[in-house]
C-alpha cells in the first residue's frame, strides 16, 4: 500500500494529466492525514493549488483584504476629494494604456510619512503623502503610478503568493520524506523563504519588469518616460540620509542604482521622449491642495 501511494504521488507530480484536486481528495480519503504518506499527499495538493490561475473576482477579493491591511499599516487616505479624484484620473489614463486595461483600477494618496507606493491584486494602488511630496510634476506621478500598474498587470503579487504556496507544499513533502531534525530544518527554510517573499518585497526581476512596463505605459500615455528616472534619482539621494527605511521603496525594492541604470538604457528606445509632456502647473495646483 505504501509503495503504491508513493508511486501514485510521484506520477501525479510529474504528470499534469492526473494533477487535479479531486484526485488528491480521493487519495487523501484512504490514508491518515498524520501519516508520512498523508503529509506528502497534502503537500502535493498544496503545490497543485499554488499552480492554478486565480479568476478576477477572487483576485479582487484578495486585493481588498490586503488593501485594508495596507491602510492599517500606512494610514488612511488624505482627506481631499479633489486630490484623490485627480490621482484617479491620471492613474486610469495610464491603466488604459497598460498591458491589462480591461479591469477597474482605484488609486488613493495615503496620509503616511513613509515614502512608498504599493499595489494589491485586482487593481487597488496607493501612493503615500511622503512620496507624493517628492514629485515635481504629473509625469513623475505618472511614472510612480505606472510602476504599480505594471505589478497589477503582470499579477506579480499573485504569482509570488502562488510561488510561496508551491514552496510550502514542496517543503511539506520534503520534511515528511526526510523526517527528524533535518526535515524540521528544511521546513524552517521554507518559512524563511515566505518571509522573504512577503515582508521584503517582490522578486527583483518583477520589480525590473514593472519599471520597464512603467516606461512603456508612461510613454504611450504621452508623458516623458525620463521623469520616472528622475523620481528614482531623487529617492536615491534621500536614501543616503534616511535613517528609517522600513516599509519604504528603499527596503522593498532592488537597489536604486541598478534600476536607474536599466531604465536609462531603455530610454534609448524612445528617441523623442524629451518632447513628451510633464504637466507642471496642474500638478502643482493639486499639491497645494494636499
């Protein structure tokens, strides 16, 4: 029986033909969940769940829950309806030119002293008051918002969640197979990987992908893509004197120097970028309202 179960699980993991939740449920019904075989099957089931696509309704529900957590951590939206409407107008103009224009997007400026912007699954995007005050024109705001739109468009947060779920499932299988102290250490390693994924920011490649997507989206919307580089250069200067970097773009994003270098190289693909809009006056009007 045990040999048959091990063979079955191996086949399931290696073949998408048999990889279904119903199949795992059937197998689990005939083994003890506390047994070695049961733990391996449970881990395999979790890995399968982590490989599935999530529909938009579920994505938005996840995002709204995370948005509430974000408000708890970074503060409530700034009480200025005109400012919030302005940021939503700019944000939705960008979203219409992004790689995922068909879902609804929402934007808000949070009353937070931490220089940060973040997006949650489903299209909810926040920018902090502290980061907003670093900006000088609408093109710079567009760069920040477009970067976060890039994360939503590529479903980066969901992919990180699914990856962590698959890692956790693999850890459960390995821990059950190895057993003893070595198995515990492997399970602890899996936990550390999850901490890295959720508490220290997204994967570097995802951040670089969002940067490049931001350049393209900003350009297609009519803004100067070089403005986003200027934002990062300003943050680079602030980073040098910042004492508390927790929760900021400094702590959750790759080194700014590397991001700036990559974006400058990309800028060469937009030979007429200097003729694109900056929109200083309108932006300054809303900054004063803040």
